[in-house]
């Protein structure tokens, strides 16, 4: 899932300062699962902002809504009749969600209430960790199911570097060395010799380096237009 | 070879002395955090005549310093052969190859390919890192420029190709220990001509590493130069022992520094370094040592002399047959 966390309250307060009527819009998908922008977080943030605006002597109208999936037009349509009556929308979805709101409702000011952090999973209650960097060219088959692009601090393809110590990365004792894990897993599988192959320089053109990415599938486009038999 | 290289890969002094079979000495020359050429010249004068090559660090520990190519060029003008370090942290494959072409055009003949310390440790921790390629892939690229006359993309170099003696690093004390010799094998296969290691204080553990290296036949595929370095004080020794990941300093060495009176710290540090060099000379497969006297370049001549390694051998003019 996409993992996000709420921006500091002070930053949000400064962002919404110029506006009087604000709709806080949560998202019922990834950010609900990671407790950053679901119904509960929307309620808590909206009430904190209401309280703060009263304390500051300028009570704002701050309302709440949750869209099941902010990244799909159909779901955003569920708030289309509401958005017009607000000065700004404070999105508690990921960066995709906030941009979808801005794109779907061009007349509306959409503000980000979250920092979108990474694609990852819940390691344990209250702890999330990155797992995928969306490089567009998966190599998990070569690395024992552990991604060095996302999980090695240097995205090395032929690690580990000299900073690997006791299974930890040189950047922090809190960070596992991805290549230490890869070597150990391949050894357990009896496939260590696979790591002796030199991984050549990566083609980053499928990653963000190739420019903004887009996938077009004609089969689906045609189907939607009813042109298939 | 049919490429006009007279049988040498690069023709550098480092390459020629190594191929000639003499015990090689390299040292480290850290560029300044300013634009003062005189700093390089002064350090180079300490090293001149005592080493076959001086590693010019590349934004070491992710701190901005004078570029290794520029500083290397200044060292060269002082008669010290540079081994320019190049990290994968700060440049993509375009910038790396551009700098390699420039470095060669300026007379530089040795390059050491490194991953580079993470920028988190340096003075620009908010920087974006590059890591377009890793150190092993950089070795492949530098070798490809020389032996295949091709850029990383496969395009042919029309005209003069850069012919570097290609180095890489290895840390025999980093984890996983059993993987280190195998990674060295990968570096040999990628095309590394020589290896310089992280500082070695635990000679016994290094011997174990070298046994694994020899079992893989790697000592016959590349020249191995373990890193050695003089300790300045018990404080520095303790710091290196406890705080630097991947450094292994035995208790006995720390105790020895602690027992030494303050006015003799540096003398004792040099003595320990010389003893380690003597032990290294006895280990089969060790082709020389790399002396890392960080911000203490003037210690190098003393170490070389005390180790009985001065004067330095003349590099052979002709490449050995075959």
C-alpha cells in the first residue's frame, strides 16, 4: 500500500490560514489502513483545526468527508455537489489523491494534509517500512525476493558495500542491510552462486528517470469504447 | 596488445611496479575543503618519492572538497602519481565517463571505483544521491572504455580511449564475512586490476580473509593492497574501534596505545603501523600496502623508511612478456 503520514499541525494551519471554509477529505483505501487519512484521522484533524481556529480568534468552518478511493474519478464524484461551497479542500489522501481532487475539480484549491512516504507494508503494529520503489523493472527473482532498489540505501545491484555491519546498514543501526539479507536468503536456498553473476547497470528509463510514467492498454481502451466484438 | 599501449594496460607507475613484482606502497592525499592548490602541493611534497601512487579522495565521507580529478592533476604536477577515487554517490554514468575522459586527457592513469559513503554522514545530508551505477559496474565501465574502446552504452570511442589502471575497494571486515572474498571475485571478474582494502588492524582476521582469497585464486587475478594506517592517540583508536562500522581494532592495539605516554603516542602509532606492514609482507598474495595517514601525510615517509622500504624501486620500462 501507499504509506503516508500527517503533516505537522502547524504546517497545516499555515497552509489553510488564507481560507475560511475548508472541507477535509479523507480516503478509504491505503491511508485508512496506515492510519493517516481515514475517517477517524479526518475527524481528529478537523476538530483540532476547528479548535485551533477558535483559539486564534477566527473560527473557521471545517467540515469532513471521506471518499472510498480518491484516485478514481467515480469515487470523487460522490463529493462533487459539496466541493463548490468551500474555499479549499484539505486532502488527507496520498499525493495521487490530492492531485486527483485538483484535477477533477479545477475550480477548487486542493491542499495536501499528508506527506506521502513510500510504498510498503505494516511490519508490526505502528511500524511501516518501504518495500518497493516502483522502478518499473522488477528484479526480485534475482535477489531472493528482497528489493535492493528500495531497501539498500544506495540501491546497489551488486552489494553489500563496505558499510554493512552486523546485518545493519551504515546509515543507521535501525536499518537492515538489504544485501546482507539477500546473501543470507540465497545461501539458505542454496543459490548463492546466482549472486556471483554481475548485475549490469540498470536501465532506469522505466523508473522516474525516464520522465513521468504512463501505461496505455489498447485492449482496455477499445473495450471501453465498445469496439470489441 | 595491438592498441599501441606497449603491453601495459595503462602504463602507470603503479601498474609497472606491481607487474615488476616489487612490494608497492600507495598513500592517501585528501584534498582541502577550499580552492587552495598549495594544500595539495604541500601534501604531495611529503609523499614524493615514497609512494607509487597517492589516492586522491572524492568528497570523502560525503563532505565537499576539491574534486579528485583537479587535485590529482595538481599532485601529478608535483611528481606524485595520482590514483583518483571516484564514487557512485555524486555522479551518473554520463558525468563519470566525462570526468574519466578529462582525467585521462590531463595525464591521470589510475582510478579507484567506490560506492561512496552515504551522504547522511557528510556536510550536505539533505542532498539527493545518484547511485546510477554501483562500484562494480563502474569497474566494468572503466575497463570497457579501455579494453573495448566503448562507452557504457556500447557506443564506440572514436579517437583516444582513456586507459586507466582500474582499482576497487574491499572491506575484509564488513559483513557478511564469508561473502567478502566472493564479492572480491566479482570485482576481479568485472575487471579490477588492483584492490585496496579498508584499514587492517586485525592481521589474524585479515590472514583468514587472504586464505579464502587465495583459495579462489584471486591473488593471481588482481593485486591486493591492504590498508594500513598510523594511530594518533588512544582516543582515535577507541573511536575507530567502537564507532566506525566495518573497522576491526583488536583490544591489544588499544591497550598498547593506552599504555603509551602522551608524548610518544604518534611514535607508537607509527611503530604499530610499521609492524603491521612487516606482517603484511609475509602474507602470500599481498602485493603492497596502502597507507592511510588521514590528515597526517607527513607520517608516510617515516613509515616507509622504518619499514625498510625506502628507496622505492624504479618501475620497469618494458612490460613483462605475456
